[in-house]
C-alpha cells in the first residue's frame, strides 16, 4: 500500500511538473524571453524618475486595493490613463491613506509575531499570508506591471481579508455585551455586499453598461471615454461617439487609437480636412500604426491626392505585411487611376491573404466585366463563389457576366438565388429584368422591372428599359390584334 501511495504521489508530481513546464513553454513561444512592453499610460508611477514618487504612489495603490477589499463600491474595468493622478509631494492629502494602511498592517504583523496566544498567531499569520503573498506579483516590487489597479489581482488576497475580517468579528462578539447588534451589523454588511455583487454583475451583462459605469468612477480616464465612444459608434450613433472620442483625445493628446477612430468617423461624414489632421498626427506619434496609415490613405484618396494616398497605403503594408483591407483600398485607388493591372494585383493580394474578402473578389469581377474580359471575369467569379458560396453580391456580379456571355439559364439561376438571399435589392430585380428582356421572356422582364421600380423608383436606367419594354409589348399586341 505504501508503495502504491508513493507511486501515486510520484505520478501526480510528474503530471503537475509536466503541466507547468508545458504552460511555461507555450508562454515562451507566444511572448518570447523578454517582459511585455508597457507604456507610461498603463502604469504612470513606474515611469516616474523620482524613487520617492514611485515608492509613495506604489504604496497609495496598495491602500486603494485594500479599500476595494473593504468597500468594493468604486469598481472600474480599467484604472489606467490618468484615472488616479500621481502623488508628487508629501503635502498631498492622499498620503493619509497609505499611512492608515501601514498603521493597520504593522499592528496586525506585530500581533501575528508577538501575541502570547498561539491560536491568535496562527490565524493572523494565515490571514496575512493569504492577503499579502498572492498580491506580491502585482505590487511592482519585483517587476513593472501593466496596470495601476486591476481588481482581478485581489481575488486571492480576498481570502486573507475574509479570514482577518471573520476573526476580528469573533473577537468582538466575545467582548460585546449586545451580541444581537453585532449580528445585525454582520448581516447588514453581508446584504450590502450581495446587493453590490448583483449590481456589478448586471453592469457586466453588456459593454455599454460596463463602460458607462466607469464614467462616474474614472472621469479622467481617456480609455473609458474611448470605449464608450467605440460602443456608440458600433451601434451607429456617430454623433454621440464623436463627443466621447474628442474627450478621450483631450484627456490624452497622444491617444492614437482614439484619433484613428475619430478620424474614421469624420472621414465617413465627409469632414476630410479634420480627419486628415487627426490621422496625420496619429502616425506622427506612432509611425508604425498601420490602420491609421491606411485610413489616412483613404482620406487622401478622397481629397484626390493620389500619390500621397498610394504612399500611405504602402507604408501601412510595410508595417503590417498581411493587411488585406489595405490591399483592397490600394486596388480601389489604382482603379480610380485606370491602372487596371495594378488594381487587379492588389485585389488578388487581398484575396490571397483573406480568401473570404468579398469586396475584393467583387471588384475584380466588375473591373474585368467592365473592361470586356468576360472569360476571366467568369473564372474569377466561379473561384470566388467556391470560397464564399452564400455571398449574394458575388452571385449578382457573376450572373451579370454570364448574362453578357449569353449563358442565360445559368445567369437566371444565380440572379434568383441572389434575390432569394436579398429580396429588397432593386438592382438585382432590375438586372434580372434586363436578362429576361434580352432572352425574350418579356412578361417576366416586365414583372421584375416593376418590382425594381417599386423598390427604387430612381433606379438608373431601369425606367428607360421598362418604357422600352412596354412599347415593345404594345407593338406585339397590335400585331397580334
């Protein structure tokens, strides 16, 4: 039996060590041997030149973590970017907080070491061990961490806090004369924390609630305003998003991601001058910011500064080799300049990097169709539909090519499939009507012209084609009569 126990123990230790070694190897493969790169906005105190400023702010952060354990009311998903201004002198009133923390900690440590009661020493040592030791990796003592406060790092220390809290109440209950009042107080604290937990859980149910809950806690945090703005932009509320992005840039004038997103919205609203200024500043601050270079290229293209736009696109690709969206936009630039071969090559690069890039495939088909290369357009269209079989825009483009190649039956099937996927597209019905018109199926052509005009009365060319068809039908009726 003893031998079996030893074998079982050895197996468990081997399994544990193998698992640990595997995790370390995976971490090394992903991140390499060096530490993660953090910036000043992630942890401002760790970048302070003065040792005094660093030490005093680290201790202030410890006191804030202790306060969150004691009273978890002010919770925030991110505490960086100016959320907690640095303490720079001893005259700052916040020094009181770290003095109070060390007064309590030293008192507890003295009791844990010097108390004559061995039971008390064991309880306090256990509680302090759980409170302090799990927190040490996040303390900035051994290495720089990438946050000011992160609520997740106090999950394990909360075990020690609960031990100390429970032991403290047990001592009070032995000395208190009115135990009912103490019991009510404990139940009250428990109820308040349960309610706080329920409220915080509800805030985590959606991004909007989570981000907005942080505005009252950290109004100086640029990242909070950025995330609220991004959430609004994703929902299509661009006007409100602009306000939050502007505030994020005001709070942190080097916040390149906020500049990029704000520039993007202004670009879509055709406010190109300000968009260009913001994006130019973003790439000036962070020269390897590929997305900002691409967006700057789009703005420059819209301003018809084609050479600058091309240069911006290639700079973006230089900093991000596999960038299909940038190749797609570069292709659009070349198409505008009638550099058709370059455009096709750029879109082909986009589809190689991202085979499901529908817009790049579609533009290739349309360009080849417009330049009379119907066989090549058909080949590209079939290749695209093999990779993205349910894309109705590709079906529509290939159906147009097949119709021009007089492959009416196959073209009709694709048009009908595209209409089934997107029945409210006026152009789909209009082009199918043109196909029927050419094919000689005049009644079906009339039906789809009418559907197209009902969906979009201003559809270019559809009304003229419909009138031509009606005159032709009237002539056929007269001949028949």
